[in-house]
C-alpha cells in the first residue's frame, strides 16, 4: 500500500477524473448509486492509466481540445461538437437532441474529464516514452478511507442497535475522541478497537462481527510490507467481503441518519472493492 497525504480530490486530479458527481471512483466506472450492490461492484473492471488516456482522446473533439491543453476538453460542448464526438466514438444514440448526445457521452466517459495529470502537457505521447508504463493511480488511500468509513459507520450504527449497545458506543466515543477538537485517523482507529473490546458479550453477534472485521481490516492495511504474503491478502479479501455483507445485514440499503451515498460511498467502496486488489 502506498500512503500519501492526498485524499479523494488529490486522486481525482491525479487520474483526470471529475470531482464528485455520479462517477467519482478513480479506480473503476461504477455509478455512485450502485456502490452497495456487491455483484455489480465486483464486475466493474479496474481502469488503467492507458485506458484513461485513450478514453479522452478517442473522439475528434476531445483529441483536438486535449492538444490545445484545455483543462476540461469534453465539457460545455455545443450540439454539433457533441454530435461529432459521439459519432466519432461509434456510440449508439436514441434521438437527435443535445441532451441525448450529452447523456450518451457522459455515460461513456464515466467521470473522465481530461487525461491524467502527468500526461496533460503531452496528451498523446505513449506512456513508455514518458516512463509511465508501470505507473498506477491507487483507488484506495487507506488513511482517509478508513477514518471516514469508521466515522460514517459509528454515526449510523446507533440507530440499528438496542439502547444499551448505543450507550456503550456513545460512551466510547466520549472517552476516546469526545474532547478532541480535531480527530486524527489514528484516534479513530483506536476508537474502533476500544468499541470492539467494550461491546464483547453485550452486542448481537453480527454487530460485534461488523466492528471486529473493521478492526482487522485496519490492522492488515497498516502492516509493514515485510509481513505481506498471499495468506494475508486472501484474509483481507475475505474480511472486506464479509464486512460488506454485515453492513447490508445490520444497516441495510436505506440508512436512517446518513444518506445511502454517504455510508456506501467512496470510502466504503475503496476498502471493499479496490483495497484487496491493490494490496
């Protein structure tokens, strides 16, 4: 795992993806409304740097505007330019309105709005010539993904457990991070370990396992490289998949306090879908 200071916006800038929107994942083309669907998420293939380069340069308009160093070569196009781009890509379209062309192009690009940042000044240069043939955009950034998923989960979970369990969760939060103005990622990892310990014997089995799997996920992601082995990687595959199943069983697809997009958003998706392959 590579640890960097950048979170989502940094990754989006690095790979040339849009900020936010329905296609926010820097690793695949999944729609934001379907990240909780595990069968669909696992069928979405990873996107390489070369595929991102080709996605922007495939059409006539995108190719020319990229050469002109336009920051968003495929944004705010007129109908005729949209038509040229869609036809040049060989896409099928129903209707002849500007909205029809725009919808088709948006679906095809799936969030890609420019070539990756390292290719911006040489958009059509082969990756090998720039020494980028083995360069990868990491879709999961462990520090931010873990801390934010822990925050989201602990905000939603009290609404799906008994009052006794909810009071334990709140007490642990108050003792661990309640007095801190700024909660670090380290503090949140310590908090989830404390909750796992304090809930044992008090919470239902699935709730306990939901917390325990997250503790083990954090442990594996932060292990040094010398400890990484096929057995550990397989362990993470199993843990992340089971954690996703438990989220759906304990909380469901309609969260009470948070929106579904926030709870099952980029942080959850990165840990469950992309971290196993990245590891």
